[in-house]
């Protein structure tokens, strides 16, 4: 299916600079542009590709100043990255959706499936599970007993959702993720450890996306909660009784210990770690490999390093750290000189 520059501009609220009738049928990165493709430019580091790309249309920011002639038709928008996201969502929504239950799938007669649900081969849906309209469940997914899942969810292959968990609407869970496994609860005794039964559940609210091989543990009691709009990357560990606030985003390999509470609109870099039973305030920025071991101060705080600290303090410390070898040599020389002075008294 083709779209003209004029049609695209009307959809995203942009302004065409060039030929209104330029048509495209696919997407391409600006550095790998090809005729009939639409690309976008949002990072200034890629500006030089604008003048050589073969793409037919390029989305650019309103404030971009051209340094030379551009062959492609431009569509100027307030934010090119947001605009291409809207176009990709439209493109994705136009793909045909699978429906029906594959004959190789198992659906318990005690389960309830809504309209236009797809269940792929070797998927298993347990007793009492409820699946909302338009949800797609791919091969080898296991939906446990009593799971409640809303409409238009997308559950990719090999996802396991344990018994009793609750999933909202428009939730995407990528391949290999595990929702509702036991939290890490053990009580030491003289012979080893007694397992503490984890009798709670996981609640995932609407519009959440969870990356591949991410684990969200069920609570000891009550619920581990992922609030609406949260986006989790691959390989993240959310421990029992944790709570992640609305619209918080986390990069890969973040680890959360039990009962950690993360506020709304936080941004967490890759491999950051959180100690248990702490509270991170709304709109906190946590840098990559940051180690957060206590409650944070308040909205808008930025943290980096381990243990986590203000970036200014961290960089001052790093500047001193780089000088430590020279400082050590100076101190050794001073010590030697002092010893010689004492010996010559």
C-alpha cells in the first residue's frame, strides 16, 4: 500500500517541502535509504545522510536548517521521532491479525475466550482463564489457571503466565518472559532454608510492554504491580511485592529486589540495581549501572554511580580517582623524605 507525502503530512500534522505527490510504500533508516521508502532524521549526528539518502521522503524537525540541496521530499514536523512512531503504529495496525484456535493448542473447556482471539499451536490455556477480545497468544505460551487477561493483548512465543495473575488491556509480553513465578523467599534454619510460600499474584495494568526474557515475580502476599504505560526492556528482574509507577521506562538488565517501589515517569538505565524495601520518587532519572540503596529525595533527581549519587559529586570523585596513582607516588616520595629527615637528626 502506498501513501503520498500529502497524505502522510495530513496524518501527522506536518508540512511538505517538495513534491506533494511523492509516494512511499516502506520504511528505511536514513543511512540505508532506497527509492519508495520514508526515513526520518532526529539525531544531529545523522544530518549528513540527509543530503545523500536515496529515500523518497524524509521526516525532519521544523527547526532544521538545510546546508545544501536535498533530493528527497521533506515533511517538517515538531518532533520527527514522535512522528515516525505514529506512522509505524499505523503500519503495524494495518497488518492482518490472526484469529482462531489452532488444532494443536489446548484450551481448557473451563476457560473463557472473547471474540477474534488467536491461540497458536502448542499453547496451553488453563482452567478458569479469561482472555479478552482480539488478544493474540502465540505458540508454546502457557496461561495458568484463573489468569484474567484483557482485550488486544499480544503474548509472544514461550511466555509463561502463572496462575491467578491479572493482565490489563493492550499489553504486550515478548518471548520467553515469565509472569508470576515465585518470589525469592526463604527463611534460614539450622539445616538450611525453609521456603516461604508465595501466595500473591502479579497485576499488570493497561498499555504495558514487557521485553523478552523478563521476569516479574508474584508477591508473597498481595500483589506485585506494574502500573499502566510502563515499558520494560529485555532481561529485567522485578522481584516479589515490587511496584512500578505509571509510564516508567527501564532499559535492559535492571534488577529490583523485593518490595521496591518505583514512582511514575522514572527513567532507568541498563544494569541499574535497586535494594529492597526502598522508594524511588516520581520522575527520577537513574543512570546505567547505578546502584540505588536508599530512598531518593524527590521529583527530577538524577542519580549515577554505585552507590547512587548526584552526577556532580560522582564526576568530582572520578576526577580525583584518576589522579590517585600520581598522588600515591607523591605521598610515597614525601614519606621517604620524612624518614630521611628523621634519620639525619
